[in-house]
C-alpha cells in the first residue's frame, strides 16, 4: 500500500473526543452521494474478503489506508496529542460524504 497524508490539521472529528492531530484522507467518486452511500460497504462478489479477513469493500480499503497513515504519523513523530482520522469522499453531485 503506497499512501501519503492528504491533509493534516489540529482539531477534533466529533464533540466526544479531545482535540488532537486529524489525518484527513480525501477520496473522489463518480457516484452521487446517494449512490456512494448505497455501494460504499458493498463487497466484491468475486473476492468478498481480503487476506486479513476484512470485507473487500471501498470502506475497508479506505479505513486500512487511514490506519496506516495514523500509525506511521504516531511512530515517526510521537505526538503528545491524540491522533484522529477521517475519510472524506467528494461525490459527483458536489456533496461530501463522511
């Protein structure tokens, strides 16, 4: 998996967590937001699971990439503040899906 951090900022992803570094993965799709939400967790029928046992879906591909980036950031820089991560998907109808 080759990846880079798309956006790194300071804040929180929701009101229940303490502020910290936020790794943002930005994705795009040719689907509308509605179509995206319907298909995002759908698995590949030819290979429904990845070797690690997780479902073979775009959602889990993106989560694994996000996990790799947050882990790398933590290991390389040992930040004092917590690290949060979020995936933002820009859809064809100009909506953003989280």
